[in-house]
């Protein structure tokens, strides 16, 4: 069973991202949206956390939310809404960290 | 594929807009939406009394147009709605409140509708927070 974890809260305000990484399955993926895309800001602790987690092809960011916050990172693959829909079907479950 | 979409945030929250854009993309991609369920503060998205500043996106109005245009099943949690003052004519009458702010296409119902939607749909996707 694979899960797409959707996080929308800023990683600077709570521990959702760290908690999610701790229980992330080997075939699970993370989609960052809203203020959660700040985790991709270069030189920050959350970005370090994502880098060490080695999430190649398993880390995504909602393109318009990253663009709105001037985040341009190669760490995450940018997705638009049609791709978000496709991602939600590629994994067995979608778990939103509300 | 069939989606059930649950919205936990009010119309002025970015996540309510994200839910709407996701729902639009799902239909545009040829998928179906089994049910939209508005829970907790998400019930404010259904209130007919929301007045959005003119220079901001009126997400509540867009939800209404989207639901009417696509004839979707849009359920508002009754317990969450009552405690936040979102009432249809029946409930306003039952509790003797002076205003009704939940007209069609929205429907007041229970949490069981979310459970059923999750069973019927291939995916349940929840939107909330920031």
C-alpha cells in the first residue's frame, strides 16, 4: 500500500514535515503545497531534512504555490493541478496532514 | 475514477481554493466526483452570506457556480454547520433563528455521508489548513 502525503503547513511553524518523514514508507511520496513549499528554501533546516531523506522522484511541489513564494528548487518536481489529480491516483491513498 | 473530496477550511483559506482547483482538474481529466463534503470550518464555504472584498477572489461564489454547473452532490456537515450559524430553512425554523444562509445546491447532512462517499469513491482527498 502506497501513500501520497500532502502537507500544506509551513515547516517553520510545526513538526508535520519531520513527523511525516519519520513514518514515510519506502514507496510513499510527499506533495508540498501552500506554505509547506517553504521547506524547499535553500540553506534552511527543513531543506536539509528533505535532502538527507533522499526522496528522488518522491518529492513534489504544487507549481503555483512555489511560484507565488519565489521558490525555485530542483529538489522537488513541480506539478500543476492535472498532475496533482494524476498523483492522487498513482498512489493507493492520499493522506492530508490537516 | 471517482473522487470524494472533503474540505475542512473556510472559503477565505488558500486550501479551500486548492480543493476547488483540484475538483475542477479532476472533472476536466474525465474523472467523477462522487461527493463534496464540507466539514468543520469548511461549512463557511457554503454560507450564502459571505461577502468577499471586491479585489479578492470570491471562492464561496466559485464553489456555488462549480457545484451548480456540474450538478454535484455537495453535503455540509449538519453538526459543524449549526454550531457555526450556517442554517437552512428547516434548521432556522427548528431553532427559531432569524436567518437562513444555506440555500440549494448545498445540503445539510451527517458525517455518515462522508463515510459513504469514502466507500463509494476510489480516492478520498482532504483539504484543510493553510
